[in-house]
C-alpha cells in the first residue's frame, strides 16, 4: 500500500494539535489537547514536559482515528513548537529534572542583569542577534542549572538542555536522537547566527556547557524515526522541525526577501524574511534564522509581543468583562469612536521594540463616558498597535517596501481587529483559508524534505483580505496617542 498522508504536530503554548494532510498538501483533519498552565503567585510559568510528550502521541492517534484512515498510510511527520520554552532532562533516564520554563516566564531576569553588569550584553547581541533578555531560552536553562540539585550532581554529558522540539525528537525516537533545527537554535540566545554554531563564549556567560546542547540540523532534514510508542506498525521519518513562528512564515509562503507575516496567538510574532544576509536591527528588533533548507539559510527580522490573544483572555478570565473572544469585534465596532482610551498590556513588561521588563500595564485616557465597549475596543486595538510598532521598525531597519502583511492565528477571525491592523499599517492584510499555519509550515517542510511534496504545494493555500480605509490624519493621531500611552507605562 502506498503512503498517502503526512502528519505534523504543532506544540504550542496552550496545547498540542495534530494535523493530517493528503498527498496534495490539503489539510484534512485536526485533533487537539490542552496541557496544564502552571502559574505561581509571582507569575512564574511552567509546563509539564511529560504531559506535552504524552499529548503529542495521543493527538497523533486521535487525528488518524478521527479521519478514519489506515494508520500505516502515513508517510512522514513534522514538528512545529512553542519557541524559547526550555528544559533540562537527564540523558540517562530520559526524565526531566524540572518542568519546562515557558517563554513568558521572566524568572531569569536576575541572571541577565548579572551578565549585563559583567559587560557581556553587546557581545551576546552581536553573536546571537538577540537582546540579552530572560525571554529567551539561555537564562531559563541557566536558572534550572543553578537551582535544581540534580543538575549539580550530574556531569554536563549526563544532561540534555534544549527546547521543546529537541525534547519531542528525543522522546519520539526513544532517546536515540538529540537534535534541533536552525530556527529553534537561533532563538535560544546561545547560537552564533553568523558562524552557525553554538557560541562557547555566550554559553560560558550563562554557565551552560555546550556538551548539553543538541546537534543543530537543517529544518527539513531527517531527524530520526518514530512509531509513536508502538502505535504504528513501522517507524516513519521525522523530516521537518521549525519553531512555530518560522513554521508560519514558511507555511504562509513568505520565501522571498521582504515578505512579512504576523502570527497572532497568546503573544504575537511579526517576522520579515530578509534573505541570506543578516541585518542587525537599530530599532529594537532581533535578528534570527528563518530556517536552513537543504544547506541554505535565510534570516529574519522579528519582533515579539507578550500579550496578543492573552489580552482577550485577561478580559474573559480575570476582569470577566466578556464571556468569549468572539464578542470583541461587535463591541469594538459599537464603541464611541471619539473615545481616547488606550490599554498598554505590559503585564510582564514590554517586548519589541521597547524591551522594558519593568514596564507595567496601564489604561490611559479614559473619560466618564468610557464603558465596557470602549475598554474592549482599547484591549483589541492594543494588539494592532503593538504589531504596528514592529512593522514600522522593520521598514526602517530593512529599507524594504512592504506590500502586504500575511496574518495567521486565532485573532485573525476578528474582522474589527484585522481591518484596524490594515488601517494602521496602510497596507492590505491577507488571511489564509486555514489558521494552522505553524503546523502547515512544518508539514510542508517535512513533505518537501522527504520528496512527498514539491514547491507547488504552496499553491494550495487561498487567501482573503482587508484593505486600508482610514485617512492619514486620523491614523497619525491614533498612533501618536498610543505612543504617548506607552511612554506613561514605561515611565511608571
């Protein structure tokens, strides 16, 4: 029997989904499982690595069973994963020494402050393309090594330190393979993006021995074989691994220099393909590797914000102002257009392009007539304002004309938000027919890498869009008000 299907898993911050594709690259079915969000009283955020692995195996089984296909008709497997989230495990037992520390968690701040005080910040930024920050993996791994007793008792060779993709590859291959790809490696703050190798100098600053780190491979290379804990009769190749935002860039077909996409999820990632030569940002962005395919690297400029969809979740769970995110579009449209309320969602500091860990959230510019609709509008607008700041910085850094923004993620279902985003940027916003772009990118990379697909697979994606309609005077006034509100939260 010929193999007719390909599966990818998108292991995200909130859950794990398996996607099933046919031989033409069409998405046929998906299966999802959430995992526990472990948040303590001081805001540390953790995930259970074992739960993530077990859920990964389960969603693969579930998507095959939901689709009603022969499990042995699956030809290959790809992975996209939440980036920067990091963990350490015992190489001998294959068990975590501590929970995975999530990208949102800033517990490594004091480690970064110490390294900055030692004068290493500029060297780290030059080598890795990343501003010294607890956001990235290195400070999280350093915290585990400094605070977990088991790490002090074991030699560096007895430990594996890595991101979620390397953990899944390790577990899915029964501990035979410890690899990561260029996209994930470039987001750890330990990888030299110019020399394309782990930086001994940078790792030394964090107290991390490079012998703990995974082998770095092309994003569409063979990462090993898996039978999903004996579920399949014969192992299939894991042939593509990408960090989730890189997967979305690839799935969106942003393969050429100057193409740009925004992934709206819990946070938001805006990414521009800048070709085969790195550009070091002067406007608060970071430089990373998009991927390496068949030995050829592409670089990106990227800006990340901590709170996108998470702002709406805050409105639902904590403030209890609304019951679901689906209410936000109609409420925002119903709000008084003359209201000047801005919400700056610096709940755990501000990411790009401000990079202020000490900033705190604020609601600015309310009047006596500001009500529920206006607050929901301000919260929704904040997502678009933050992405505007990043795209504006990209224009300045890259000196490239941006013709359109390709957007993906749950919040793209919000017509008010997408129209407002287009208005702020002054360019069309294009929405693909499927929202699972991270997993689609991993599947396409895997399929092309193993010869299951060719480049025409990108033609299967259809788009609908929003065109800008706001006049320049209104737009400039609104952006000016946003920047004034940000300055107040930074100065708080």
